C-alpha cells in the first residue's frame, strides 16, 4: 500500500489551535506530523491533548479514506491486468505461480457489429473513370454533362466532393452535375455551362 506523504490542515482546526500559546501550537504541529508519519501518540495533558485529539480524528478519517482509495485502485489494476479474476496468482498442480502479465487481453467483439459486417459485402475500391466511360454513361442516360470537363474538374481536386469527402460513386456525381445544370438550360436558352 502507498505511504501517505502528508496530511491536511483544516481551517476548522483554528479555534482549537488559537487557544494555545504559540510555543504549544508549534509543539502540536510537530506532534501531528509525527502521528501522521509514524503513528506516534504524544503524552500531552490539558488543552494540548484536547487540540491533538480533535485534529487526530480528522487525520485518522483522511487516512482511512486514503487507504480505501489505494485498495480500490489496486483492485482496478489487478482486474485490468488479470481479467480472469485470478488477482495475479494462477493455480498450478505444483502450487501457486505468478500470472503471465503480458498475456493478450481477450478482445470483446460486439455481436451486432459482426452481424452488420456479415450482411454487407465489402465496398469496392474507387477507381476514377476515364473520359470515355463518362461519355458512354452520359450518352446512355441522355445527360448533357461535358465528360472531359467533369473528369478534369475531379482529377484536379483529387476526386473529392465539395466538403472534402472522397467520391465513392462517380455516376452519382454525374447525375448531380446534370441536375445542377438543368436550370441554366432554361435561363440562357440551352447553353450548358455558359454563363452570360
């Protein structure tokens, strides 16, 4: 268990200490330090004994809380490094021996994540289309997007969308360009992409 490095002095002790002479207050402080560090109880009498016992009760209470906290932390450390609950000791046919601390901690995998992955096929890796592929797609769908302009635009920005997300479906991007350019067709008499 960890050794306490000190103790707290509380403002609530002031009334008890103020009744003492300055020399007795210094003696009390040294006695409290000895008690906290080594458990030494002085042989005081009178007001000095009353002040010592008043402060001693709080030092004991704080010490108990400190010990309980150390034990909780030690238990958490044992459970972290020895998840089987063996508390650092494994039973063997020959008796007890220390646990293998560097054993791999078992990885917990949630059932839901396994089921989600099992139901979905892996997404194919994105391959940028050529100008011919975009042209064939636009012809097939009857779109008026200029294929070379489309490919040049996305090649220049690394095949990323407006907010920096990578494009995963270039055909969806072509459809977006087609929809975006439709209002221009009606406003300027059919010239796609030409701004007047």
